[in-house]
């Protein structure tokens, strides 16, 4: 099979790395890719993965490339192309593509849509309101004592959420997002959710329109600094599995979310083929969904795909074809930890083009994989090219061992002004709650 992966981050590197292992794959391209992706080779043919200089949002050029190369399956990594309707465009032109169509992608592209959907179909979620003007929004925030999450309706690179603990903070957040349009078009509407306390966990489920197969749990670390301090980011690290739910409890939580979600999709005629990724909070009154994503998480993908034992091509094929019910997902019993190494200043402004040293040394460590996110090749040297630069991922017999292995690899790598959290996985040992 000839495959095309769309995207350029750590999630896409993990997808390419896993897909390249499949005996079904003869040739693999990634648009636009990164310096790490172009170092991968397909195991069946030994051919290098080719990076193509086409933006993930340039849908006409991506379609033309898929047609020219006779791509047999395109895999979409990021949220923006899905929201723009890349799946609809490819399908209209007779090309097989994996990911939710534009209507189904609304679960992520519109927080207002997903909040209304959850309330309509009885999916456990936070008390919330949706607003287009500041006055009623501020009144609602005040009714919550200012303890709330103010969220831009549209896509904002994982940064469109401001956590507030007072009325003054909430009013400032509402003015910043709704009035000041901090996130551009994504700020036209906002959702204000009550402040939930508990342990936040990520779930993923692979869907084929009628069946949803649940992944093990993982836990993302959104804040930039140790101890969940600092600004929200796209994710500074993750680990899997978490110790907070037994297998039986995970199944129960999954059913509480996925069963009404599947029922609602059927009623609304939403044909969802792809990954549904609910972030949810384990509260004192039970699990509550904070929001939905409609694609693989980043950096959750890095820990999931290092643990996945199935052939990923076969899973994605079944998701496209509607035959997931015939497949059993298999996972390694080992734990995985991913530590994100970021550019100084991220998630604010940061410099690019800083040489990265030590990658070869880290690659020699057992059960370790360094996934590239924001990297580029410049005069034969791999340099930084984004906010999140690397996702250093390691497996271990248990979480302690995986954590130690990941940080051992991190210590071998350096670039100017690098920063990373030193507490990825700590909540698993100390049970420190988060709130959103």
C-alpha cells in the first residue's frame, strides 16, 4: 500500500513510525513532515519516508498529490484539515482517507456544538453556558463565583482555554477572548464551564461509524511548568496507563461516555470514522467530560503507539471500512512515558534554528524513541523549528522504570534555551489532582 500522512508534529512522527512497521506498506509520504520523519524507512521495502513540502491546510495541493501518486490511504493527523473538510474533499474525489468528515469534526472544531450535544444526549459533563456577548457571560461566571474555565469556541492550538479562580479573573478572560478576539475567529463564541476538581485523564476511542474501541488511559500535562504551573500548552508530556481506573472502572466510564455518544451520532446522522478523544475529570460525583477532540492527542499518540501491538494499518482500514467489530485491540503490558522538550519561551514567542545535540546518543538507549515535533534539517544539522521540539518516549516494565528511562534519554539531548517539565508521571505516584 502507498500511504500519505498529513501533518508535521510529534503525533505525525509517531504515526509514520508505527505505519512504517506494517508489512502492508510499500511506500510512505508525509506532508509536510519534519526532520525526524524523513529518517524513517518502511520495514517491508526499506524505502525512506519522503517529506513533501505541502502545508497540512493546503487541501487542493494535498488532493492533487494523492491523485498523482495514487495514494491508497491518507491519514490525517491535525485538527485544522479535518475542520476544513479534507475528508469530504478526498471522498468526493474517490480517494480513501482516514479521519472524521467536516460534520463529525465539529466535536472538536466547535466547543459550543459539543457542549450542546453532551447536554442533549446525557453525556456527563460540567455545568456550562455558551455566549456571544460579554454581559451575560460575566453574569454567568459570577453565578459560579468566578471559578470556571473560559473556552474559545473554535480551534486554538490547544491554548484557547483560560482557567479562572475569581470573578475578576473570569471577567478578564471573557474580555480577552470574546471582546479582544485573542484567538481570532475561534473567539466569536465562548463556552464557560464550572470549575471541576479531580483527576484529569485522557481517553481515546477508535471509531468506524457504529463501533468504538476504547484505548487504555493516559494523562496529559498541559501546563508549561512543574506542578501544573504556568500557561496552557499543547501538552508537555504524558504517560500510559494511569493508575486511577481499574479495567472494570475504565469500561464503565467508557460506556457512560461512548454509549450515549454513539446513540447521539446515529440520531444526528453523524458518520464518525476516526479517533474520538474525550478529556474527562474524575470528580467526587463521577466522571465528567471536559471537551472532545476528533483526532489523536499529541503527545498521547507517542505513548499509545509505542504500546500498541496491532498493525496500525489494519486498524485504520477497519475504521474506514466499518469493520472494527471484527478486531481485538492488543496492548503491551509495559508502561510508556513521553517528555516534551520545548523551545525557551514556549507557549509564548521563541527562537528557531537552534542546533540539537545528542540525538544519536539518546537513540542508542533501549526501549526509547525520540519523536520529532518542531524540527528541521538545516545545512545537514537538525535544528529547532517549533515550540514543542521533541517527544522523548520510553517504555518500562512499570511506570517508575519508564519515567526513569525517558528522563535518562532527555539528559542526553540539548539545545539552547531548552525547557521541559521534570514531573511527567508524578501524579501517578502522589495522586495530585488537577482542575479545569
